[in-house]
């Protein structure tokens, strides 16, 4: 049942979109089609991911107010109530990032499996209005065979993953140098370090072991995310706290 839903809602539509792109691209360059399909999916998810980035920025602006609530001496229940009221007042949601991840995961996995299973356009999986590509060229730009392993693309995937993590919003740290950071702060900092230095190595290894198509997908996805983060840095957000307007860019 779940496999049928997966195929009908996610996997099959993505395969058909890829087949359409391959059929209209001169020379049937599958590499170019992979890039276009990845950008297409990322563009669909752009409003959600942009909202998540802006939400993280608002959370940073509200951090002084949240710390004041924690130091107020009120009970845990009262602190939770005041904090939720603060979030509601400024229309922000601490769980928006989780929601974005939950929405993206099945789409990204489906896109991943489109490339992982190999670029095959069987007539049984294509819609009646999608023509089977007559020319399927696995040599990306006539240089790299994305049907097999590609060390160059795998390294680019790892490097782009590093910069993608580099431009991610940095975890909040305690403003009091005399106090040890909370477990949440320490955990966030640890995760940030792993995403920046360990995950890129893992991505390089996986991308090389599977195929050049996977590596190209990763490179395209990371470059798109980097561009989105740079775009977000230029956008200013503001909130009003106790009658005072606080303004900042999304990410400093």
C-alpha cells in the first residue's frame, strides 16, 4: 500500500518529468536534465525553506526576551506559557524547521531514488502523454559519464556540501561567558561542526560509490541552497519588543 502511494505520488511523477526534460534537451543530455529537475524540485520547496530561514532569524531576535522569561523565576509551566505567547505574538514557530524537513524528506528521497535506480524510461512507468526519449546521452556536456562513478563530481559534491553547511544559520551561543552553555547549545554546536566537516566527507564517499548522477544531483542541490542562503542574508527582518523596533538581516 505504502509502496503504491510512494510510486504514484512521488517516484513516478519525478521519473516522467525527467523523461520530459531529456526528450526536449538537444542531444538528450541526461546531466542537464538532472540539473533542471533538481532545480525544479528545489524551486517548489523554496517558499517553505525561505520561511524556515526567516523564522530562525526571528528566533534569534527574540532570544533576549526568551532569556528574560527564563530568569523571571516563574514556574516551568508559566515560562512555557509566556514563551508560546511570545511566539504567537510575533508569528513565529520554533517547530517550522521540523515541518520543512518532514515535507522535504519524502520528496528528496524520491528524487534520490530516481537517480539511484538508474536512468531508465520503461514504457510501463511513463504517462501516455510523455514520449519515451529517443536519445539518452549519459555523457554530461560530452565530458563526464554520469551513468558510472565520477571522482570529480563526487569531490564537487563534498565541497559544495561544506559550503552549504558553512552558509547555514549558526547555532545560538550563550551570551554570558561565565556560564557554561546549555545542553541544547552544546548539541547544536556539535551538530554544526559535524555538518561542516564530517558530512561533506560522507557525501563525497556516497556520491562516488553510487553514480555520477547522484553526485550531480547533490552538487546542484547544494549550489541552490547556497544561493538561497546568500539571498536570505540580504533580507531584513524586524520585530517590536516593548515598543522598540529591532531590525536585523536574516543571517549575519
